[in-house]
């Protein structure tokens, strides 16, 4: 059952929304007003029946008020899909996305088109709700929901961290739209922006030193067409020195309060900025190439973090660029590492192409065996995964 609420004094728009909602399961509650209350509680406390999934703001509401309202809804009721009826100019669309509006509809849209927007908004609200960690699973001290922090790491460069991190983000964006942020912690030579074809004005340099309340944080993020956000590396590698590890740790903490998934792409090795995030990370994805130095490097990395008691709760070992012609086998890799490989990604001809185009494989529906492996990796972050039979958690990976 989906539940809808509408705020508008525009009778014509209300009529079309009523028609649209009539053919969908769930009830519609309308507030006839051409203004928004100062507090979202004034609306939420008046809702009757089950909690709502989709909130629609009519075209007669001022955009400034709508965005402020959306930010508060996003922070306190993050699963609710908020739709605003306004002409989607590029500027307005950007402000809308930043504020937490999940969709814009044209004020004159017919009921059929409104229906498909409502349907999609309800589906994404349902999946966000399903992806939210169950209450009580996070430390008692945190009153608000807490996102899953996934660090993608490897001791060596060029093994596929950025490729994998960006694809995880795009894949999770389908499970939790607008609730995924990818952070580029390769502060000197980060290329998340290029992998996602973004050219953001603001970067992690601004974010790590500015105010970190929900509203300010969103202004540092670059929205990506796959319904995810990116916090990109500084444009100038020299700026990396201006960013303190404490600033990064604080930033990640604030992002985790607002987003369901925080994917951290990292620089090779165990730099101080990466270490500063690890005690908050719930997951680490270890990326290993199919060559002896890469495997040995990963083994040392695991040992060092183990000694430092800094290993996050969930470990995912990915063997990337797997190829039978390397002279070593999956079994060799596992024997050296001393831990099982969870996901094998075959060497692919298309991946370098998608890197160069700035379009992740999972964005453009690439047909390539590597996509199956990427999906398998993303499945490991679904909320239901941990409830699976634990024998399967580290089931032996395989590849041809
Ligand atoms: N499975 C794969 N098969 C073929 N090429 C790959 C694969 N994974 C990554 N690559 C390519 O390797 C290069 C380096 O990957 P990248 O993700 O930038 O590595 P890192 O972030 O670890 O330095 C990129 O051009 C990328 O497209
Ligand atoms: Mg990289």
C-alpha cells in the first residue's frame, strides 16, 4: 500500500493528482493551502492512517519554501519521496535535488503522466524503507538512522578501486535513490569526477572545512543523473595538504547521518585520511589484482589493520581483472591471502572504455560478463544480505 499526501490550493492540479492516485493502491490525503507551515511537524502530525510514502507539493507553493521544507523532510523522514510541481529549469532542478526533492513534475502534466511519477516515487520510497538499517542495530547513542559506510581499498594503484567504487554507488543508487553519496578520498589524484563525467564547482576541500549541517552538506555535493551524489577530490593536488584527517572523519560522520550509503574511494595504501575513516566504516571492499605483488600487498594490508584492530565489520574481497593467462589461480590467491575471495571480476575489454567515456558500466546497461560480478558485489550490501545463511557469506567464488 502506498500513501500519498498533497499540499496545494490549486484545484485543477489537485483534481489531476486525485485522478492519478485513484488508479494506484493507497489513499491520498490533501491539505488545501497555498503556503507551507514553518515546521514539517504541522503536516506530519495531521496525517491520518499509515505513514506516508509520497508527499506532493503543488505548483502554487513558493520554491524557496518548498526547498526548505524538502530539506527538513529529507533529514527527518528520509524514506518519503517528495515531489514538487514546478517548471524544471536547470537551476531549479539543481536546487531541488540539493534540497532533497526527489522528483519535479511539470505543473500542467496530465493525470496519466502524474500517475507514473507517483508510482515511481512510491516504489523508491518502499525500497528506501527496506534499505534502512533496522532500528536498534546501530549504537544506542545515535538517535537518527546511520548509513552504511563502504571503503573501497587496495595497497596498490590501478587495480580497479575507482571503477568498482563508482559502480557500487550507481548500483546502490537503484536500491536507494538520492540516498547514496560517493566520496573521493584519493585527495591528490582522485578521478571519481572523471569516472562519472562530473565537473563540480565545490569539492571535498570545501566540505571538510565548512559547516557540516544537512543543508550546507548538500551544497558541496554534485548530483549525478543516476540519482546519486558525489563529493569529488580537489581540482589541485596541492590542496590535499589543506585537508585534515579529523576534518574527513567529521565529514563522513555527518554524511552517514543523512545518507543510507557512503561509498569511499581511496588512494592506494593506508594513508592517514583513509585510516581516519576506517573506524567508522561498516564495510571494506578489498580490491586485488591477479598478480603476486597485488596479492602480497593485500595480505600485508589485512595483517596491519588486524593488528591495529581497525578492520571494519564486513569484509568483501574482490579479485579484479581475473584472467586465466596470468599464471596464478584463484586458489593460489586465496591460499596466499588466507581468506576467501568473495567476488571475481573478469578482465573486461569494455571497462576501460566506460572509464574513458565517464559512464560506469552499471549506468548504461553494458552487456559484459563483468556486470554479473558487479551486481553480485552490490547484492552484498542489500539490507537482507546479512540475514542469509552465514555459510554462504564467503561461498567460494569462481570464474571461467
Ligand atoms: N575488470 C577489469 N577489466 C579491465 N579493465 C579494468 C577492470 N577493472 C578496471 N579496469 C581498468 O583499469 C584502469 C584502472 O582502474 P581504476 O579503477 O582507475 O583503478 P584504481 O582506482 O585502483 O587506480 C581503468 O582504465 C579501468 O577501466
Ligand atoms: Mg582510483
